[in-house]
């Protein structure tokens, strides 16, 4: 038995890319001819998608917070869940003028760039340990005309000594190594998905180190797994954070925890 057919929306997106037209044009003109090379290219893409490769990698982009972001296998595919991280971060910035923002482990840059576009007065710094990921993020910042400073390094080690911010955000690797969902994510960079352990190691590093880089009253906002809030909340309180609050994503799962220094 062959692989099941793709959803119509995915098939249309791939065909539109092969034909170098829009999906809307395909719908309006279903009689468009498809020559043999185009058909072969389309069938190759379909096979890759049926094997589990993310549609975003095949198309080369993914929408996030209403903007198109370039994506490659060097970065995670932006997900709607992470829009909750952005929304909580923006809420923490209310009332601040010219805030300083740090995004740790930026990947495609979707969070840092979105925050800069939503708050043009902000000074945004984004870091990642991966040079390949930073290349993608820089390309996205250029195409979206976002003024973001990118720095390479492992978490806080990427920062200049004494750097402080009004807001630190991160969507770190938080999937446990034993999580069965990892198998379905095999096409995405493992370094951005899991810490190789219980999924709490990177989150713990961020919580322990954040206050040294937050100004008084600054916020730490972290995305985490749906079942990790119970572990994150006491860690943030033990690290001295106040007003620790857990937020749910659009699907109703606990997804983001924020605390004030």
C-alpha cells in the first residue's frame, strides 16, 4: 500500500511552488498545464513530504505572527505555540519606552524579529550557538527590515560582560530525549529540540543565569513543554523571580512561564 495522498492544501502549495505561481492563481485556473519536468519535480516533493519532511522546509518558508520567515533544516520550523511566547513578552513590555530585549537561542529569528517589528522602539539582541541558524536569522531580519543585533555563543556566554535587558525570552530545547514525539521531528535540528536528557537542563541554565542580565523589574519569559510548568515554576521562584505566572497556548496547553526580577 502506498503512502496516503497529501492534504489538498499541501499539494496545492507544492504545485504552486513548482509552477512559480500563487496558490490563489491555481484555484482560479485549475486548467493550468503541467509539463513533464514540473510533474517530476512535484512528485519528488510529494514523496519527500510523505516521508515526513516538514512542508516548511520544502517550501523554504513558514508564516509566523503574520509574517513569512525563511526556514531551512538548520532551524526549527516556527510553530503557532511560540506565538504565545511573543504575546506574553509584548504584554510584559507594556508601559516601557525603548526596552532592551534579549532572545536566547533565536533559531530562525522569528521571536526576536517579531518583537522588533511589533515594538520598533526596542533594542533587540538575539543569540544562537549555531552559525548556520544565525545565517538564516540574519537573512530573515534583512528581508523583513528588522533591526536586530545577532551574536553567536552558548546562552549567556554570547553576551558582552555587564549586558542587561528589560526582557529575556527563549524557546530553548525542552523535549526530553526519551519523548516518543522526537521520532516525528527527525528532520529538524536535534540541538534545537532536546538537551539529550530530561528536557529541563537548558531551561534550568536560563533560569539560573537570567537575573544577572536583567535590570531591576525585568522579565524572563520561557517557552516549555506542556507538562513542564510544574517543574519550571518552583525553579523560577527559587531563583528569586516574583509574579511567576504560567500561560496557556491556543490549544489550552501550559506553554509559557514568566517571572519578574
